[in-house]
């Protein structure tokens, strides 16, 4: 599996966890944005 495929899979896993926790749309977007920023910083 390529690196980008792994990142996409991890993001979808996080999406499922957040959705299953019953988060509001705004909270959901905020958390996903934070996770993406964190992932990009780790890549640098």
C-alpha cells in the first residue's frame, strides 16, 4: 500500500470514529482539520 493510500485510510478511520461518537458537523470538521495539520507537520 502506498504512503498516500495509508494516509487516506487513516483519515477515513478517524472519520468513522468521530462520526460514531455523535459529533456535530462543526466539531467534526475542526477535528479533521487538526488531524490533517498534525499529519502534514509530521511529514516535514
